[in-house]
C-alpha cells in the first residue's frame, strides 16, 4: 500500500456505440453495441494513477445519454476521497429514499467502483482477484449465445454451437428460449437441435430472460429434462420470489436447476431468493450491483446458503468474482458471434484454454484495459 493516500481528482464519462447484426432473446432486441466507460484518476502529490470501469456492451438497450448525468450527480461526493475506500463508493448507491433500490444509479456507481478497484490493484501490485482473496486460479467457462436473429434457423444455430465447441474450446454453452414468436414447440426443436449438435458430454443451459409465466415455464421442463439441460435461467420475472419458489419446487422433480440474479441490484434481492428457496445458481453481475464490494457480500451469503454462483455479463469484470470463492461454478463468456467487436474491445483478449477453462489474470487491477485505439472510432 502507498504511504500517502491517493485521492480521486477526476471522474470522467465516455460513451460509445457501434453497429452490429441485431439479435434478441425472449424479452429484448439488441440492435447495437453500447458502452459507458468511466475513467477515474487518483493522485498523491504529483503521482497519478488511472482506473477504468464500464457498463453496457454487447447486450445493451439502455439509453446511453442518461449515464453521464448520474456521473455528474455523484462526482462531488467522490472528488478528494481516498480511492482505495471502495466500500464508500458502493455505499453511495444506498440512499434508497432518493434513488430507489436499483437502476441507473447503481450501474453508474458500479463502473466507478470498478475503476477504483482497478486503481487499488495497480497501487498494491495485485489483481482484483488477489485483493478479493480469490480461491480459484482457473475457472470453467460457458459460451453465451443461441440468440434469435434475422435469417437464423436451425442450421445456423447448429453452426454457431459447433463453432463454440471446435473453435473456442467450449465445454458448456447457453442458448435463448422464450421468444413469443417462436413459441414452445419451436423452442423445443431448437433445444433438441443444440443437444444433437454438441453431443452428450457438453453442458447445455437455457435462458428465457424473464419472458415466461410459471405455467409456460413449467411446460418446458419435460423437454429440458429429456435433453439434459443443466439450468433454466430467468424463466420468470426476476423479482417474483413466490413464483420462483413454486417453479423451483416443480423443477426439482425434473432434475433442473433454476438460475437467476443478473437483475439483482442489492444483497437484499439475493437474501430474499434464499429465504424463498427460489434458485440454485446466482447470476450476479458486478456491473448491476454497485461494484465489487456488494458483489462479494452476495458471494459470501451464497456460500453460507450453499448456493452456486455463475456471474452474468462482461467476462473481463466478472472473472474476479466468479473465481473468488469455492462456490464459483462458471464464468459467462461472450464470443465474437454475439458481437464481432467484442473480441477486440478489451486488451488483452481473453481466450479459453483447451479444456474450456480460463486462468484468472494476475496483472495488477482488473487486468484488462479498454482498447481506446479501437473504440475512438465509435465515440458518441
């Protein structure tokens, strides 16, 4: 640790947007790539250190213009504060009476918190994973994909899944279900096509992105069991705790795990899921929760409740949380098939090892930097 405190001097907000083929899930169409990048600078005397955090990216539909306004809102409370006091940063999101329990403000605080952890790691010469007391040096990945798309039929879905395995070394893959225009019958055929393509030894998960009712979600369960689906992610509204309790009880009879949590903005959300017995796997997100500090409180709570974690979203941020404790199951990984720009947006690029695992970076801080030379062409 440095002898003299490094205090925050600037908090900057940058917006980027780029074209890509539209894809969609059960609830949302992702027509463009979007990124809100936060740059924090901290100084001690003449020495300055820079850290980065971000929101958005491959699957983002939130209007970008709102993010900088929240950065402006929180900036006065940050300037002059010790950058290593990351708990203070995440705590700014807890004024529920003014801001509500979660939303844009928690996402903006998340990016600022990430940047502060990035700086803290650089100051101590340690990765965020090391600072968190990470217990796993390598972690298994699964490739996110199987979205609906224009002109994307069964053959294109098969080709995508085969590429995930043979080109990207995936041992686990996830696909989308729940588009009302597809319907149950077509989705079941899509699930069968994926299972047939990847074979019996590959782990397969499905994700409905909160698109289904309890009744419709239940109708999927026989097909999920028949195709050896590992988990059913976000089958219903993420905050329907009673519904999760009911559905999980039904799913147990089919040997299907319920996963959810990417829309959880605070520890209370996950505690309530635990109290209701509503999920087996928590897909927490360090860009939705207000940073690494609250994310680790969720991980510890999940560990005590014997729940698994498989963080959602940007692999460069989430890997430190996913591998932080022994209940870390898998890391979500977005391939270029989801967004061609994705593989070059952060440096160095994360690449899966031959066994489908990735090694947690030991580089100081987050260990991945935004590719500003590439992104400058997409600045809004």
